[in-house]
C-alpha cells in the first residue's frame, strides 16, 4: 500500500535507475533486489569492462538493459553512457546508484517524489547528514577529507551542501539535457564537476539522509586516487568562481548543444 501511494503520486513520470558497474558481481544482486520496481520503470547496468562476471550476473537477475564497454572508460565515462542511454529510453527522472551496495535503493521513492512533485530538480543521498558515514564505517581520514573539501567548495561556490561526494543521485531530465556532462572528466572528479555545472546553471539541489556501508566489496579509491580527486575538486571550484566573476571561461560550464534524446 505504501508504494502504491507513491506510484500514484508520480504517475506520468518515467523513472529509470542507472548503475555504473565495475567488478560488481558479488553485490549487484543485493542492490538490485532493493530497487522499488513498482515505481521504477527500467534499470540500466553499464559495465565498464569488468574483470569478473558482472554482465552475466546482470542478465541472470533479470536486468533488462545491460551495456558492456569493451574498454574501461573510467568512472565518469561510465556515467556518461548511463545518462545517455537513460535519456534515449525516455527517462523523466534518472536515479544513479552504485551497484556495490554502499547505498540502499530503499531511498529511491523519497528522492523521486521530491523531483516528480517539482520541489527540486536534483536530489542527493547524503552520507554526512545524520552522521551515517562514520556509523557505516567510512575511514576517518576520508571523513575528514570530505568535510574539508566540502567546506572549501561551499565557501568558494557560495552553496550549503552537506557533501559533494556522494554516489547516490537523482536528476530530472531537464537538468541532464541542460548541462554538458560530456565535457567533464572520465575520472572520479566527474561527480564533482557535474554538481558544479548544475549550480552554475542556476538549479537548486536537495539532500536526504542516507545510511551507508563500507566493506570489502564496496567501491573505494585508495589514498593516491583520493588525493588526485581532491585536487580536481579544488580546481573545479576555483574555475566555477572565476567564471562566475567573468575572469575565466571554461568548457564544462557551457550549456549542452548535444541532442541527448
């Protein structure tokens, strides 16, 4: 009954869940089984040339749309394929959730409801609100790193997000068609660049508290990659401020001219 009410409220909006996958064979099914299929119209798994049997597992559990990259394109490159294909399928709302079960898809109805009812065009599942990150096992150095980067970004960009680094996100079709996400990096900083683009385009972003889990199979980047990501975040924030002040012009902040539908 609970989900039936949600389904009625979001009727007319096609909801597609996208999962950018890399070596997710062990966690994909658990994540997929928690997706509320009574409000989700389609699920897309894009496999970024995994070394395990992620593609076979996706077919086995009944995922309708499975795409495999022949070569590894990177985390950002994977998301580009996810959003392109979701828009091609006619999505009105696209939810991105990692298939590593670090985030629970049980929050999808709440996130979708916010967008479907015109409250906000973008919703993030925040690990920081409610201290869910530390309770879920986030390494302390990563927590501190997250807080420092977020403080810098909020200060430089004039925003008030609790974090910019979550991998649980929902977008309206309008937002995905407005920004040029193909201009972004194919690496992990893609996530951050995308939020900067959204703010630059004048959209607001909502957040919901999201519990999280850290365990062996959950995706994680090492210290070296984290450092590279952090430098990319600082670079993105500075570019945002410079262009806002008309002291620079950067491709990632240009509106999309691609036909994505």
